[in-house]
């Protein structure tokens, strides 16, 4: 195999690794927020838009941070 193929395979492996790391971090943070603030109850039973925005911004923030780590 040529160096291009090796570089491609390393890039795919790195992408899969960091995807797993970001999903794991989002899951951990969401679980912590659920246990402390009962986030899902606030979103679905109380129809709290603020709680939904908090959860969405948390997910986007973690994913953005991981992307910045990977690209630099």
C-alpha cells in the first residue's frame, strides 16, 4: 500500500476514535445533568424550553471542543 492509503486509514481511525470519545463525553455529561437536575423530566413533562436549550448547547459545546482538539 502506498503512503496515501496509510494516511487515509490513520485518518479514518482517528475520526472513529474521537467520535467515540465525544459521544462518551456527551453521554456522561447528560447523565450527570439528569441525575442532578432531572433534565429529561424538565424537558418532556414540564415542557421547559430553557432546559432543552441547555441540553442542546451542552452537546454542541462538547462536540465543538473535541473537533477543535482533533483539527489542531
